């Protein structure tokens, strides 16, 4: 199964974005996931990792999050593991 972590900057106010991402992933993949964890951080970070592999990093991909890219990357990972 698959574990997802969403690391987000608390002082930047990214909690709402992290919760929205978590909700979307749980809606999309449900019981195919072991967990979708929120990890409070600082320094402007917003990073989504799947089983330790970074699939979205705000510092690399920019401030506008591409939820389709994230969903597709997770879907590819789940399909390979199945």
C-alpha cells in the first residue's frame, strides 16, 4: 500500500491547502492508501511525498499547485504496486 505525506508551512497559512490536498487524495484513492499525513513545517514549504519520493515541491514546481499532476503521479505509483 501507499503512504503519502503533505509537508506544509504553518506560518505561511498553507494548512487549508494541505487539508484540501489531503481530502482530494482520500476522495480519489480511499482505501488504496495506508495514510495521508499532514506534517507541519516552516520556511515556505509545501511538499507532497509518496513512499518517501517527492512528487510535488512548491520550490521546484511553483506556487500554483497542479493537483492533476499529483493525482496522476500517485495513480501511477498505485498501479505499479498493484
